[in-house]
C-alpha cells in the first residue's frame, strides 16, 4: 500500500503540468482517437509509477499500432474516476483497491473469466481476483506486497550480545511476549545500543501520511484471525465483525507508542517521513511497514544486508507459525461500458504487460512490483529488494501468510485511526477503539451495501 506523503504531490488528470509533456504527448495524443483496432485509456492510480506506465504505453502503441493514453487519477482517484467514466471517451482500464471500492463500480467491471490476463495468474492467486455477484472474476490482482515489523539486524545484534539482554537470537522472537521483552529492554538500555538509538520503535506517526499503517495494515491481523475462526471469505466484506482479537491488537499498539523514539503525546505531529527517517538513520531498531518502503531506506545508514522483517505478533495462539502480512490493493478492471473493440484492445494490452520482455522488465525492475503472473517466475523478473527476499524466506520455510483482508470502507479506517490517536494521547479509551472496530463496521456496511 504505497500511501506515502510524497504521493500527495500526484498530479490530477485535469492538471498534468507536473508530468512530462513530452511523455504525455507521445503516449496520450492518440488515446481518444478512432482506431479500427480499438484504443486503451488507463486511469492510473499510482503517481509514482506514472513515468513507467507512460513508457509501457509508448512501447505497446509502437508495437501494435493501438493508441494508448495513460493518465494519473490525482489525489482523489475515486472522484476522478467517477468523472472520467461519465465521458464519452471513458477509461477502458481502471484500478480498484478492494471489494469496498468495487461495490461502487461493479457495473463497469467486465467479466474476465475467459480472458488471457486471468489465465496468466498463478494458481494460488486466481482465487484472489475480486468477483461479481455471480462469482465471476472482474478485478485482476496485479501486484502483491508484504509487510511486517522491519528491523535493523546490526542494532538487534548489539542487543543480543549485551550482557543485560534476555533474548539472544532472532530465532527466539516468534511471538508477542518475546518481542515485548526485546523492545522493553532496548527501550530501557537505548543509550547502550548504536550511536544514537532513541527508541525501540520509530514513531508511530498518526497523521494522515502515516495512519494507514495503523488503521488499515494493523487491524488486518486481528481481522485475519477472526475470519479464520469464523470461516469468513477473505475476499468479501462481511456485514459485521466481532472484534475477537482487538484486545490483542492493543498489545502491539501499546508497544509501538511506549517503546518508541517519541512520547505518545507527540504522535499526531509525526509524519511518514519522520518515521522512515528515524529508522533509516539508526535512531530506531524496529519499524512497521512494507516492502514498498525499501527505496526510501536504501543508501542511508542501514545496509541492505542489515534489513530484516518480523511478522506482526499480537499475542494469538499459534502465532509462532505466522509469516508476514500479504496485501493486494492493486487490481485491474476492464470497463464493460466501452466498445467491444476498446475492450479487446485493453485485454490485449493487459496480456502484453505480463508476457512481453519489455513490460516484465519495467514492472519488476523499474516499478519493483511483485506480480502474481506465470511469466514473472523467471529469475530476471525477480524483484531485487531485501524485504521481498525476507518474505520469500518465510514462505519457503512454510510459515502461514497473514492475508490482509479488505476493510468495510475508508471512512471506517479513518474513524479507527482517530480512536487510536485519542487513545495514544490519553483523550480516549481502548473501549472507543473496540466500538469503532465493531459498531462502525456495521453502520458503514449498511451505507455501502444498503443492508
């Protein structure tokens, strides 16, 4: 989930001044033109990937003659998409970030059961496609990402080697109780580790640039365990949740805000950039985030070989066998309301993206995406990222992935983040967090699904 501070600088589809005019004219001037082979118009959600998408659009257009337009959806992708879909030259390809998003756009999403792009998905990801009411795949996952508690191996080794440390190896940290012991001891002896450690964890920034780590990523852990218990479909949004493991979520949240570089009262002013910088410069040993943050950490004070990732342990029975969280918030949808030719051209573009050497190189190496398609299994299309490698090691060791399940709405996430912040600052209680987790879920579901 690359919801970073610098993404706020994304240009909108209406105001593209910040984009390269040369790039746009080379891959955009023909996007709405009549073509006997159809057209492709992709409304891209990820501003940081725009340059790469333009490059791919140009290459596909040159190879096939099919006109391609790539535009960025701006700060409010949902609003831009609604506006663009109402136009005669609507996007032929758009992005979804989960079932709650799809509930508003299902009528625009084509059944892709017989498409080449659906057939290119590896077997273990076909069931991760989002489906319509008939169970047909209408949104194809195109990037998978993992996250957990990133740690600095060098600083953690200093802790293991210290005479006062209770835990002596990374292998011992496979549950919440052990993690808490380590974090508490580091916090109490921070002056004895490294040259400037200020806390076990980097600041749990709860401003808008960083809150997604705690109102979306973190609650996925208790939701996952609840869904497993209750045999809930992890691709669907249930009408209600019990909050079975929200008290366990408090365990790790308390650790984040107490064994940290700053006091809880300062969290509302701490940004994503602050949190990253604290970890990247050796001020903190631990940092909850995902593989996408690697580009912002590398080339600073933490060497690649010193980057590791732990699962997010919260104190659930059996968590010793837990792997990292796996999140899919990037899906492709073909617009069913455009012409048949445009639909065919768009499906051809999608298949080209996951089978051509040119596209696979850009997607895996330039964008750094881990794509769940058969053609990306080859060695040259493996992502060079130590955090991705760490996730792969957990999977190869047989650890159980924690599937990051969809939340009911973005509003629920924001409400949860506000309750967490109030709790951290002492102006609210954890009971308020539990109330949002359960009661607000039910009310948001009723708003979204009319039930």
